[in-house]
C-alpha cells in the first residue's frame, strides 16, 4: 500500500499602491495646507526659547505639534492608499469628520490663546496668524468631511479616489 503526501503552500501578498490622485484632489490640497501652515506655526513658536516656560504658549505648541504629526500620518495613509487596502473596513467618512472637527476646535482654542498672549511681538503675531489660517483649513476640511458623511459629495472630495 503506497502512501501519497501532498503539501500545499499558500502565499498571501499585499500590494500597496500610491494614490497620487489624492495629492491633487481638493481634500489632498487642503491636507497639504494644514501640514504646511501647521509646521510654520509650530516652527515659529519653537524658535523662541523662553516660550517653553509659558503655559499658554506650551498649549499652543502642544496643539500645533500633535495635530501636525497626526495630519502627516493621515496624509501618508491616504497617499499610500492604506485606507483602501489594509484599513478598508474602517468608516473613513466618520474618521475624517471627527479628526478634522477635533483639530478645528483645538486649533481655534489655541489661536485664541495665542492671540491673547502675543504682547505685540512680531514673531508671536506671525505664529498667531498661521494658527488662524490652520484653523480655517481644518474647519473647511471638517465641512467637506461632514458633506461626505451625509452622503453628498463634491468633485474630487472622496477619500477613496
């Protein structure tokens, strides 16, 4: 009696593609603006050493740096198309709405705090202006995310492009 053994090997490959359309879409451009303006805001605040001992400016710095890091991570997720491959089961419309709404509120508070503590210093005024511009970007992005969540969409707004 002969015994026959069969060995089956399965290989699972995950392909990651680049989503270059996201970079040129309205939401991608908005995300890039958030990153650039946020980076300028926290770079200005970080360039003034004595602000490390000022609790209001520490809060502004915390909001600016934390939101910038999280925004860069989300940008990489979309450009790397991980949202469509590895994380495809997540409710991205809700994530976008909560993410942008959260940072819009926090940046608004940080911009108000920054405006209250500029003391006429030109660098601090510049940081405050960039905080307000970044706030506007997050508010607009949250509005687009809300529209997407509600089922409406404008040309190029989908994160799945």
